[in-house]
C-alpha cells in the first residue's frame, strides 16, 4: 500500500536558492553521492552566467561582441602603436588563431583595426587599432570598468579581497 505523502514533504524549502534546491533534490534522490561540490561549482556557474549577461550590456551599447571587445582591449593594452601579430593576439585573449581571424575580419570591416604585412616577416601580419578603434575601446573600456565596479560593489571590499585571493589560488592550481 502506498503512503499518502504530500509533495511538500519531498520538496526543499522555498527560501533556499536554486543551487540549494537542486542539491536538496539530489540528496533525496541520490543520498549515496556527495553533492557538496555543487554548492560552489553551481553557484560559480550561475554567477558567471549572470556576470556575463551584465558585461554584455556594455559591449552591446558599443556594437561589439565580447570577442571583439577582447581583441580591441588586447591591442589597446599593447601601448603605442597599438598593434600585435594575430598569434600574439590569440595568446593575449586565449582563443584559437582561427577564431581570432574571424574577430579581426569583423573589426576590420567595421574600420576599427587594420592589417598589414610585418616588416620582419613578409609572411606575417600585424593588426593595429585605427584611431576610430582606439577611441571606441577607450570609451567602452571606461564604461566596462564602471560596470565591473558596480557589480563588485555588491560585496564588501574585504569580501572582494578574500574572493580574489581564493579564485587566484584555485585558478593557479587548476591551470598547473
């Protein structure tokens, strides 16, 4: 005979966040597994999604995708004359050279970068910011930093410092 149990007895409390509710469900369904890592990994994943959406709001205002913004920033960070080889750009943005080519093509069509042959290696190319590209990235990056400040101000300066240390340590260990 089946017990007459209400769904409320099986559902996690509503005051838990989404990750905690998922963990509670898994604990009920698979009590043999340690679902503790979901508490950190799940929240980091959700946070990354939310932060990405908030950051893209700025890129969109300047008619840029995240990848194009990244390329423009890598060129601007290079200092005068604001140029790098495509392979160097790929290393500074952590994307493949194929993906980099597509990004550069779009930026070149928009008049934000130019390509020329390398003086050192005639087979090589150099990508450079145009004056329009430099102006755009300076304005976009200024707004981007204001946006990141707004997002980081949701935690205290002390919490941000601890978080930065923990994330840097964890990332360093994962990348080694």
